[in-house]
């Protein structure tokens, strides 16, 4: 079934046992919220360890970061790889192939965020 036919039939979409009435809602079920796209943007460049993500995203709490990473992993967007069997564990997070399909979208969101800041806001720089 092609996209035009899908839109004409207006099917409901089920992801994670949640029913969505449109594709945008279905997408936001996977990547919506305050932190998921931020985490994913940091993973577009290279693999990251938990503490690296924590340092690069200053406003996020440890609990939130952990929960969001678990959700992204459960949804098949992020891969979690453990490198040692005994503490301290070395864990790295990367985008899965499915997650990598988000890279162009995340880049556009970043560009639009810069445009919004230039148009509607301002850039604040910390003085040393």
C-alpha cells in the first residue's frame, strides 16, 4: 500500500501498545518528550558512555537520562553495549540502524532551533 492510499484509508497506528491517530503521533511516541531528541542528537556524532552523555546534557537528571536511554533501547533506536562482566561496567550507547534513520531529521531540528534562536530569541555566552 502506497502512502497516498494509507492517508486515504486513515488507519490507526499501534506502537508500544498505544494507539495513534496519525503518523506524527506515532513518531512522537518513539522520540517525543523533552530529552529523547537531545540524547539522540548527541549520539549522531559518535558512540557515548553514560557519563559522557550526562556531562554533555547539563539539564538532565541521572534518573531521567537512565529512563530515556532504556526507552530508546526498548524501542530499537539505541543500542546499549556492555564491555565487562564485573564492576565497574563499561557501557556504550550507539544508534541502531533504525535510529540512524533519524539523523537527517535531528539535523533539521537542530538547524530550525538555531533559526528560532536567531529569529525569536538570542544567544547567551558565558564569560570566562
